[in-house]
């Protein structure tokens, strides 16, 4: 009887582990880049694209300004931001999309370290989408002397990423139809930003269209196209980059 009881206990434990594993696996399924995002991974229009183990680089043939380090949103593959990266790089700003373990920036918040180290001749801003922006601000808070600014796409800083007492330039962009971002935490996040932070609202924009990976669960329905939202985002970023001191 004791052997049967132990066997049932082991079978029950194994079943629980299997169920937990399936649940975790389903949760960690990433958002795949759209077909046109994959196409944007090709070198073209004066931008050379290189994909290594730690980041994807978009290098313009002629560098005209500050380089950009980008942290992807949670469970979004980095290639999904290739169209936006290509736009910004084509205007003369090198753009580096950091790769994250399990596509979660919270696991590798210091991903920018290696990018900065390998490109000592460049000056940098850092930013990200959603969770990526939160983790980018935490890095910036600890490395303010290595950066010129921080930008947030549908994101905000928390207390660990407070930039209020830094001299960094900050840009925050949010779509009016975004129902993924926590509006209460977004408002609270303003208290961790400098008074001269630039805020930009994209009328009709949602959460997912900052990247190119299709609809996102819980998001609002955009009333503008992904092309329009990313064009607005790129122009806002470029205006901000052009005004950096």
C-alpha cells in the first residue's frame, strides 16, 4: 500500500510539473515579426544591417548624429522593430536593437553595456517599448554619464529608473488608443521624469503598432495604420535627437 501511495504522489507531482511547464511555455510564446519587418532586416537605402548574438545593428553609411539603443517590449522579438530602426538609421542615426533572453528585457537590463563598449566613438540615447522602456530607464538611471537621453514608447519609468535628478533629455510617446499601458502607473511615472520632458501623443495610435508584430492581446483598436504610427514615431524621435545638446 505504501509503494502505491508513493507512486501516486510521484505521478501527481510529475503531472503538476508538466502542467506548470505547459503554462509557462504558453505564456512565453513571443510575438513574431511581421513579414515586412523581416524584409526590413536587409541592408538597403544606405543602411547596413548586421545581426549578431546580442543585438541587431542598423548602421547608416554616413553618421549624422547620436546613436540609439533600443530595448524591445515584453515577448516581442527584436526583429519586429526593424522597420522603425531602419527609418531612424536612414536619417543618420545608428540604431541598435538589444536581444533579450526569452524576449524579456527584465532579464538583461544591462544589455546596453556591451553596445556602448563596442562603439566607443559614438554618443548614445537609450529607450524602449513598454517593458523595454522601463528597463532602459533603470539602466539610464545608473549610467547617466554615458548617455544623452532616454525615450519611452508606450512606457514610463518606475522608482528604480527615476531620471528626475539627472540632466538627461527625455521623450515620451503614447498612442491615444493604447489600452495595454497602465494609465495610472504611466501618470505616476511622470513624477520620476525631469520637468523638461517632451510628451508626444499619437492620435489613433495603439500599443502594438510601435512595432511590427500584429495585434496584441488587450490592446485598443488603432484608427491609423502601422505605417502612419511609425512614421509619426520616427519623426518625433528624429526631432528630439536633433535638439539634443
